[in-house]
């Protein structure tokens, strides 16, 4: 987001981005949107990594057998399947509020366990 502002009687151009650099066409160099991240599961935990760095953040650990995941950006939720326990789980992207969404029972029937 960029705007004209007036400082000490002079009109100036201001960039509302976190990094306030403006090019010759009065555009911000960097997007004001959040930095992209990559989420991945490796069976025992779910991690978040920034694509241009080698560092990662542990979101969830001590999982049984998480092999697939998805996320809901607007609600800041991550979902994963646990193939050992035959269930789908969810949690906030910060790792809190872990809940079972549904479970496959012994007759291979899906049983929903939450309202989501």
C-alpha cells in the first residue's frame, strides 16, 4: 500500500510496506503481503520453512505417522492424516488446539469427531 503524504508542507511519497523502498515509478520494492512459507510433514513432525532460508520452525512434533497435510490460510489451520491411527487431525498454524477431525473405525467407516 502506497500513499502520498505531506510532511512539513512538502508532498512526499510513502510506502506502507515493511521495507520502505520506493522505485522510480513510485512503487514499493517489496510486497506488503506476508512472506511465503512451505509446510511439510516427515511422519513424526510438521515443520515450516521459509523458501529462501535453510532454517525451519517446528509446528507440531511427537506425531505417530503424519504423511500428508493441507492448510486453511484464512482460519490459520493445518490438517494432516495419521495413517497409523487412521485419523485426520487439525491444529492452529502455531501448533496449538490439536483436535481429531475424523477417524476410520474398524469397519472402514469414517466417523466425524469435530464440527469442522
